[in-house]
């Protein structure tokens, strides 16, 4: 991904190289997007059969809906299997939902999931999908009412429940059953949303030159970000957010307002400065707290700085391309944030986390400086924003007054 430097105005030749690299990056993502879309057009019959193994054969009624039959002909219809879709944390979740002639779910099969594998496995191991079987298409499928969610995986749980609801009601429509009107989801606005708005506001004012209490405000923001966005809600900004944006996976704003506020505040900063990374990134704050205890220092590593910078960018680009190709934003997220804030992850993630935290005692923000992919995204956005701004000014020149 392209670099925009350390805040100083780049030289003309350097600026030209940055913009060429930005174009190459965007073009590569676009090509992989197209290839991944073609790959995603695969046969769904494996998941359809898994949802209703008792059927001898299926006939396609319309896109995403299949009639299930017993025997060689079409004399005994068992029901329908419909592909239900909803948004989880990482993007769309698709379920093959088998429904009998009375509109009751008899089986489910995961067609595709864009969730981070460790989190999705946690939901599966909790038996969440199994509790959806046997429910009627008339049920509300709402967490906390007729469906028990999985602690720490609310978005994934809600996505699966809504996908089951979508598939069951789609099948019920083809059965000629009266499908109740679906109410618009209520707006979710609580502590996380209020917190992220307040932190962006503090970051904005803290960047002003005349602001006198920058150090105190920054430490306060970091601690709030670490405690609230990290340990309490485990909702830091990850590379999966940007993969979702590229893939066009836009969840309902009513129930995902936090996602839009965090991503919008990050991309569309008012003063062209990103307060998230330095002011309230939960993992960055955790590293800085350890550095305060251990007396960590900044090691610029001038001899290897360029190599490390490009390694970080290429790693971020490879992760984005992987998520785009497989249409799974969760695969783009290799960060170890969740391992710290929820204590969920693979053995390798725990090992890497332990190493980073130990190093953070002596080296200031080692993950942020040498491995974090978000920094590369920041640089790419900054290059593109500046380029667009210059092009706009050329098209619409402003009259300068003395």
C-alpha cells in the first residue's frame, strides 16, 4: 500500500511514486474482487442436501429456493430449502434453511460465513445453530427473547438468527403460508456508540494547536478506549472492517451504528488527521500502558525501517486480497486484538500476543510500529484523499483574495 510519509509534504517525485503505487494497489484489489466474485458463483446443492438429507432430489424454484421431494418423481413434496442471508460481524452469513409443509425449520446448513473463524467456531460449539431448528417461520428470532445469544459474539449470533428467519419466511412464502410483516429493527445506540463519538471529538480538539491539555486528554482517551472498546465490548477497528467495505457488505445501520460511526470517523476525518490510532486504539493503549510501566523507548531502526515498512504494507495488502478473493472479510483480520480482549484465539495467536506484550515493556508500541495493518490503510487513504483534493481544486479553482 502507498505511503504518505510522516506528515511532512512529500517531494514531487515521491508524491508521484506514492500515487502510482496507490493506483496499482486499487487496481489489484479490483482484479481480485472480480476473480473472487466469479469463484463465489458455486453450486449450492451440497449445503441444500445437508440441510434436508431426507430428500431424494431437489428442483430449483427460483434463485436461492429449492423444492424438496421424496421418491423418484414429484408426487411427495417434503418442503422447501431456501437460502437465508443476513449480516454478521464480518459480512453476510448464508444459511440453507429447510422448512416442512407447516413452515417449521427441520434443518440448517451453513452455506457461507464471513466471520472470523475462531469466533464462528465459538458460536457453533455453543450449539447456537441447533437451537434454531424446530422454530416456526412465525417466530421473531430475536436475541434475548426466543433465541439465546452467545456472550461475546452478539453480531454473529444475531446474523445467524436473522438468516434463519429470512430463509424460513422465504420458504413459507412458496408454501402459500401467511408471512407476518417484518418490523424495522430498532436503532441500537448505547455506551459503545456514545463512547466512540466522544473519543473522536476529544481526538479532534486534542489535535488543535491551542489545546493546552493534550497529554492528559490523550491518556484519558487511551484508557477509555482500552477499557470500553477493548475489554468491555471487544470492538476495536480491524482490517475486516475495510474488507467489508470493499466487498460491499453494508449491514443494517439501525443495528450496526457503531460500525458506521467508527469507520466513518476513521475515513472521513474533518482535519485530515486520524485520532484513532494514536488516541484511543484499545490495543495501542494496552501496549503504551505496558511501555509506561517498563520504560519503553522508540527504536526507529533506521537501517531496516524501509524494509519493515514495506513488509507491513505487503502483509496488509495480502490480507485484504485474501479476504476479497474468498469473499470473507474475517480472513483479512490477522490482528491479535480479540485474543487479548476476549481471551479467544489459537495457540499461535496467544504466543504472538505474549511476545508483543513482553516487547511492549521495552519498545514503544511494537505492534503499531512494525506489524499493524491499519497504519498502511491510513497512509493509502491519506494519499488518495490528497490526490482527490488537488484534482478537485484544479477542476474548481478558488479565487484567492489578498
